């Protein structure tokens, strides 16, 4: 059945009506908290530096050069509005939010679409615990506006109203894998050894491969043993990642072996990812270069680093920022089985 037939649209209408209510409630919540809504371009010099994300590439042609080969400037559809929004923080904005389409290639599942809506917000002068508080308050407000107090995924459920469970990554590894991640990270925080995690994976019957590094096995254990168990009964805020996996987050001042990074899980679904933001420009560039070296090793190509963003990082105030998959939130509010069920039109 084509998605635009009357019957197909009628089947999605209840989900889409909830989507509209959720979008309005979200905007109302941010307004009440003193946030300003911003809009930034989807076309960027750099799409995002995560090694495993594939971007959509295009070109900007100079005026009058349509049809002239080899004259375009490479550009990318953003995988997140993060870089542009952080430049606005550097410009002096303090509380900003945006709901926008973002683009990720080579992804497809019941919870993935190559184009989807991301909610992203930033607080200058705040830490990552403020993001956890935001998640609790905002999701409760949105669910209430949609007439529900429960988030659902298949037969699983979680209450929308807080408190949410707050779980350190090290405690999750101990609980679900029986592994002391604190001891492993302490051996070399900048580059933890892979061998202890490989031993853990083999004990649990999870595959390992020649040349596996710490990150490789860490994510397999997360995917197989930890993430599927998170967010039943209450949403789960998984926080404090090894500093070697800090991404764009800053080290915890009181324990620099760990980073101010938090992810939100509901009924086994990853819903949001946030950071106490890194403001060390040299360290940020070093991490980007390492990420692109990993991308080139794994996939044979790399993306350019946005030097303008690196300059903005040096001017940013201390801040915290969160990215949340809006379509996934609507799925959880409605119990929809597939992301296409909550989209007005699929890709």
C-alpha cells in the first residue's frame, strides 16, 4: 500500500495527532524555561565526526557554474545541528533549542530513518546533571499533554513521570556483565586495554575478532547485554562514560577518568545523548583527528574538520547540551512499532 493512500494515512492519523500535540508541548516547555528557538542550516562544511556515521555529500556551486565540472565546494547534510548551535553559544546565546531534520546514510531499522527529526538544546553555565533534570521534566510534560503517563515499546513500558533511573556506565557493566570496568579504565584512562573486556565477552559468549580494541568490545557488550535491559519501569539515564569515549564531552573534574556524557534509554530504545560540553579547542581537534583516523581505517574515507567550529569551541562558555530523537519519542508515546508509523511521509 502506498503511504499516501487515504487508508494508509487514516491508519497513521492517531499517531500523527499525538506527534502534533508532542511538538506543541515541547515548544511550550522550552518557552516556559526561558529558551530561545533557533534555526541553523542543514548544509555544513563537516557533517559530524562520529566514526560510524555515514553522511550525505553534495556540492555548492559558484553562481553561474551550473553544469561546469569540478567547480563545486564539497558540503554535507548535517548529522546533527550541534556544530552550528555551539557557534551560537560562542556568540553569547545562553539557552537555545532546535527541532530540525537531520540526515544519516546507511541506516535502516524499525527505529531508524535516513532523514529524521532531532531535538537539540543547550544550557550555558550548566552541567550534564541539568540535562538529566530537563529530560525528566520535559518528557513528563509532553506525555501529560498527549494524555498518557506511560511510554511503550511492544510489551515493555516505563512511566513518563520521574524520577528516572540514573546509572553509571561502570555500574551497568558490573550489573549486566559482571565486569569491573573501573579497574580496566584505571590501567590506562586515555587508552584502556582491550584484553579484560575481551575476556568478559568470551565468558558471556559474545563474539570477538582479531584486532579488537577496547571500543569495539565495549560497544558489543553494550549492544548485547546492557542497552536491551535499560528503561523498563522507569526511563534510564546512563552516565559517566570512560574518558577515552568522551566524544564532545569534558572530563569530570572530580574524577577525570570518566566523562560528563549521558544517554537516555526507554524500553531498550536509545532516545537521547548529551554532554557536559568540552571547551578545550586543542583537545577537541585532537579527538576529531583520532576519530577520522578510525573512520579511514574502517571505511576508507574521512570527513573534513570544521576549523571554524574548533575556533568557536575556544570561545564557548561552560555549557551542557542534549540531542533527542523526536520521532522515537513519538513512537514511545504512542506504542508505534515502526518509525514510519509516526512520520507524515517516509523517505
